[in-house]
C-alpha cells in the first residue's frame, strides 16, 4: 500500500479539504501504480521514450530498435508490452470498423476542415506514464485551436471511468462543436458517446490512426514527458499527481507556443472565446 499523505483524523481539515490543499484527487491517494517485472518495466520505459520521440513507429520497428541496442526481445514480447501500455491501436487493424455490442464507430468529420476558433474541435487520448516501480495512464482533453488543456486525469487501469470523469469536468466549462478521438474502447463505449451526444456535440473518430488524426494530443504528450515526467522521474502516484498539477497550469498559462505566435494556450483560448461572444 502507498503510505497516505492525508490524516483521516485531522481535527480541523476533512480528507476532502486536505486533498484540495495538496492538489490531489481523492481517488488518486489510494492508487497503486500498475505493476510488472523489473525487466518488463525497464523495456517499457525504453519503448515509451522511443515511441514518444517517433510516434509513427510500430511493433516491428520498435523490436528492431531494441535488438540493435542489445536487448534480447522478439516482436511478440514488444507487442504484448505495447498493448499493456495502451499502444496497440496505433494503426488500423483488419475489420477495425467492426463494432462490438454497444460500441458504435463514428465517421471522421475533420478531413479538410479548417480550425478557426476555440471550442470548434476538442480531442483526447491516453498515454503511458512510467514510475520508479510501475506505471500509470494519463488522459487529457485539448482544444485544437488554442492547444489549451481543458481537463486531465490519471488512472492505474484503462477502465473508462477516469475518462468519463475527465469529460464531465471539461463539459462543465464549455462545449465543443466536434469531439475527436481514436477508436479505443473507452471512447467507443456508449457511456462516452452518449454524454457527448446529450450535450449536442458531434462525435468524430480517427480513420487513419491517431498519429495522423490526433496529432495535437501526440504533441502534447511529447511536451509533457520531455518537460516534466522524464525530468522529475516520479517515484509514486501522489508525487506524480502533484507534479502534473503544477505542470498543466504552467503549460496553459505560462508556456509560450511557437505555433501560437509565442502566446500561451490560455491567452489564445480566452481571446478567441471573447471574440466569439462579442460577435454573437
């Protein structure tokens, strides 16, 4: 068990209030990182760094990359580790559009669409995050026009509940015209698509693989990992939660983006939203 950072019997502060002061979600206090053997965790950290740098790589080329560095691996093992890391569906598979019970695949709505305003298109994705003795999964929702991160969540499983919690937070702040995702089970589930449709949001799903269609989130992962996660090498979940709780406000409010003419995502998002309100 993780040693708790909270005093349940504190005479003045409730557990909820202590979590707020620490910048932690209450659930994350009790998360243990997903585990694996030391050897598998080492290989996963290598795969994560190379994939983050070159997200177009598949299991065949990653296997060869590892072998060239002296690792005794085969493609089957690399494929298994990539599935565990949530990297299985980078490219379309045979019968990818076939649906499961309760899972509908939506068309891709953004081909040749010009992104001109905040809240025109949001998207989301999930990435693997290494820890000293395990790993977590990180999800985030980003506005395509401004690169503004609207919400994020951590989980030690790929269960869709943490994505729904994140979606509810983002929708409490606004509504996109279109929400784009890959075809992962978290985002094809009726619980996810139903929330969007109930909010009047058009659902779009990648048709060519997330490396091409969800490029803004892929760039976000590269930025977060190189500027925060790889630098700090977090040991435990509460430490990771606090670190990302510092980083995402910095990313939104302070980090200047070349693609935004050296403005911050928050500035672009707010200016664009204000212009839309005044025009309306």
